[in-house]
């Protein structure tokens, strides 16, 4: 072939390749959307196209996650996608929540490398910290990671180092069915009975009155009895979170820093102070306005009960709310969240553990509980850390998270600043504007609060919580008074602290105090 | 001598399995019980008798033992009584006897956790069918899982429902192996069905009874999954058995060393209790029938 012709043919061939490549890029982007059901492949290091460019053929990771569906289903889904895109092998092992802790800790403590990625409660970070690989800087620099709110970046950190990859954010907040409050007949009856207007409650005392009023009759005309409140009360079924929600308003004082669970200076447990006792007494009384069997309600029963319209109010996780906003829910778009003062019920009186007196507040003091949420990390013993972190990167990329947030059963809840834009929920989830605004305002209020409550994220946390709920549940069952139960807890907590080491627990608890008071760790003395 | 050598060679694999799955874990647990292995201190260090000293004053542990033994007593009593009754009903040739035998052993074949979840749904106080059925008959709903006594009864009920089948099989097999001659003699003597049962059947069944009771006592003392699925040991501590407590202490709280000591105490008490029970029952049943003859 003549040189000029050869050159022309070559140029044409190259041009064709470029053209084909260009068409392929556009097709590839469309393919991801069509094939994987996402709205758009947001460009970045974690995008579908970026991960597709990686080649993990011959590499394998094992993920330990929760049972399907909560976290287990999105983990399985995105693992399958990741494997298809990269050629790597991703094994997903599911375990019920009650078994996750030991399934993670036994390999960690015995030095066996079993899992590359582990999921669990983020409050276990005190126990997991020695065994997790820090998140590399290149992932911390990602837009997705920087978009995580300060609270959830803090939850994923330990001693200033990010050890958990932020994939979820949880909280406890007040949620209620709106129409009964707006019904004129209900308003008249309530006023006649209680001498005040029927309003959305802002304190636990008001909550009790409203719940009692709406307890045990058919206020929605469906032929079934409804009740005042549904909460998670069953012992050892994460009821500790509802206990925290109940006591926070009475025991977390905005005038007092340096510890909600312990006095940081002396490491004296605070769990039996009058604030905690008052909260527990109110919770014991609350059984009267819960559905029959309420004392035995776990999270599944709560989601089903409140999400199905069996009760008027609840102060628990996101899951019940997201479930109630699904397309087929009978109360979709009829629910709101938060009060005019914050995310949860407040109190006009809060115990001051420094002055040993009750402080009075004209406006109810609210202490929102930034509940633990799902924590996940890469084992430092993993031989495939890069693949594991890329898996996380992919799992929580914008496309996947935006998809997962809308499916209640997936258990992925808002944790980014971008999730706190009401427009997202209106556009993507079809929520009414007032619901979306109510929800996102509640999310924002928790993130900026300087009077928050977090879990006791210290080594041996399960010992503390199990001891706490063993006694609290006895009080709930009427076996002992609230004071006696919490005295029992305080005594056991002191013994646990002695066993683990006072200084060990104190150093760990400083991390929690930093989160509670919303200050840098260095500011906690 | 060659025979003896071959005998030992053939026994060796079984011995190896025995050591691997019973002897070694037992010895390891004993060793663990003298260590302080927990969430902060993994490894086999030595803390002497500290774990055992702590166990002696652990009120939760001893309460759980009390709850366990009460539950076991009622479970085994009802399972034995019902199992024996069903076995007697199907002992002789009855219409569709094979069908009923199959029906009665089905509960035993279902995974305990699955059954516990099903029963939890049945006991659900607002959404479960049981209270609805009671209401149809004008009986108020029962707080099956939310009050101490009904929760205790519910656990016993589920255990009895599931494991009466085992008693039924063991006792039916025993009945079928009884000799005919004593019955012929009783018939000749003009004994009715009750006297025949009291003086012939029950005494002859003594060895089977002892075996079945001991087996069932051992198994029911491990009662855990039903409680885990239905009540989480609540309300309060009403249904907290030792197995449940050991599970929480070891795998939730990661107090491995301490839980090993609790396990050893529990094992020793169980062995002593069972040995005493078997001996007393033997004397009561077999001793008496021998005296009669």
C-alpha cells in the first residue's frame, strides 16, 4: 500500500476508534443507569465508571454484614455490582445483629483473618479500634466523605483518626401522625379533658397526656383500636437506645459539660442521678399508653406498629419513618417529625449533676440523641485493603447512597449535608414539601446542637449496656423501682470500669464527651 | 493378643473424635475459667480463683439457675405426662395410627428458633390469633409475653409443644417392647385398665421412664433459643435461664474467662443434680417394683 494511503487509512482508523470510544463512553454511562437502576452515575473516584476501570481479577474479599434486608440487602446488591464491574470476587456473609459482635471480635482477638470488611454498631468502635485500618487520606478527600456531617464524621472517628467508613447515619427523633391533631372533635375533647389546646407535645409530660388521650380507641376510623405511642422496650433488642432517648431530656444539661454517662473527672457513673431516674419513671408509666404487649416490642414490632398506623407517636429510629413514607404506607405524607424546639421531647427541668439541683428552663431543653447507626470498617489484618476500601468507596458513592436512602428496609439513613436538602426528598422520594422540610430541619438541628447525647462508645460497651438494660427491664416489669434499678446499674458500672481499667475508660470516654459537647477532642480535659 | 491389638486399632478413631469434640473442649474450658480473657485482655493469662469467687456472689447467675430449674421441672413434667398419654393412646392398633404417630413427631422436627418465632407471632397481643380466639369465647386477652407469669407459661408451653414428641417416641418404643405375659396374667386376675396401668405398665416402664426423663432433663436445661426469640429473657428477668445468661456474658459482653467459670459451675451442679435424680428415681420406681416381685 502507498505510504499516503496507509497514513490516511491509519488516521481514519484512529478517528473511528475515537468515535467508537466516544459513543462507548456515552453508552457505558447509560448502561450503568439502565443496568443498575441508579438515577445517574455521579463522576468521581467511586463512580460506576471509575470502579469499572479497576481490575480486581484474581482478588477476593469477604464482607461480614447484617442479615437481609437492613444493611445486608444493599451490601449484597452492591457487592454483586462491584464484582461484575471489577472482575473481583466478593463474598458476603450475613449474620443477625445479635451475632455480629462476636463474629467480628473472635477473629480479631484470635488473630484469624476471616473478614476484610466488617459491619456492626458504630458504638462498638471502642472495642474495634485496635483492629481496624485507618481510612486512607485519598478516600477522606473524596467529596462523598467530606459531605458527611461533622457528627457522623465524629462517630466514625477514634482519637482523631477515621476508622470507620461512613455509610449510614442514625438518630432518634419524635414522629407523629398529623391528622388526629388537626381533627376539630379531638381538639374539643382534649381541651375539655386537659384544659389546654391539643398541640404537638414538646415535653415528655405533654407527650404522656397526648398519648393517654389517644390510647385505646379508633381515632382513624379503620375499625381497629389505636394507641398512644410505640417504642422499643424489649430487653436486649436495642431497647437501650429508647432508654437513652427517654432520659436525655432530664439528664443532659446544656449548662454542664464534661460527661453525660460519667463525670469525666471522677469517672463516677451518672446513670442513677435524679435525671436518669425521672426519665425511667416516665418510661415505666408510658407502658400504659403503648399497644398491648408493648413491653416486648423490638425494632421489628415498632416499625410495623407505628409504620402501620397502630399508634399516634413514636420516638425512635429513622427506619419506621422511612417505612411509613413508602408508597404503600397508609400514613404516607400524613406524618411529621420533631417539635418546635428540637428533634425530640424536651424538659422544663433538667438535673444539674454539678450543683445537685434541678435547673429550670422556660423553653423546654432538648438533648437530641445521635444514635449509633451502622459502623463499618476494613480489618487491619486484611491482605486486600485497597480492594476493600474501593468496595466501600463504591458502596457509598452518591449514586448508590441516593438509591439506598429511598428504600426503608435497606437501613441506610441520611448522613451527608446533601441529604438535608428538602428538595432531594421531594424530588426523589415524592414527599410533600411540609414533610420534607420538617424532616430535614430535624436532621440539621441535631447536627448543630451543643447539647447532644451519644452512645457510650468505650471498650466493653456491651457490658455496660447489658447491665443497664438488665436492671432497667426489671424496673419496666415492675420488679423494682426506678431508683433501685439504676442504683444497681451504677454499682455494676463501677465494677465494670474497675475491671476494664479506669484510665482506659476515661481516655475512651473523652471521645464521647467531645461529641456530646460538640467540641474538638483537644478541648476535652 | 492379635485380636486385642486390632480391637484397639478399631477403637482409636472413635477415641480421637471423643477427645476432639468432648475432652479437649472441656479441658480448654476449665483452663479458660482460670483466665481473665475479656474484651480488653485477650489470651490465656491466669487470675487464679477470682472468676469463681465472683460467680459465687453473682446474683444474676443464681437467679437464672432458679428460673431454669423451675422451667425444666414444669416442661419435663408436662412432656412426660402428655407423651405417656399419647403413647398409651397409640400403643395398641388404632385407626390411622401411623398417621397420628407421624403427626405427633412433626413438632420435634422443626427448628426450635423457627417455632419460637412462629409462636411469638401467635402470642402477639394485638396482632396474634390466640387472643382473638380467646375473645371469641368471651375471655379477655392474656399478656402472653409482657407479664412475668404468662411469659414463663408461654415458654413452657412452646417447649412442651415441641418436645412432647420426643417423650412420645421414647415411651411408645418402650411400650411396644413390653412382654405380653404380665398383661395376660393381669387379665386373668380380672384387673381393669387403671389397675393394669398402675401395677403392670408403669412399673415395667420404669427403666424407660428414667432414661427418657434424664435425656429430657439434660436437653431442657439448655433452654435458650426459645427465650432468645420470644422474650429476650424478659419481661424483666422473668424468663432468664442460665444458658441465655451464659450466651450474653460470653458472646455479647465477651467475658470469656468469667463465663467459662460460670459454665463449669453450672455443669457440676447439673451433673450432681441429675445423678441424684436418677438414683432417687431408680430407687423409687425400680426398687419398688422389685420389692413387689
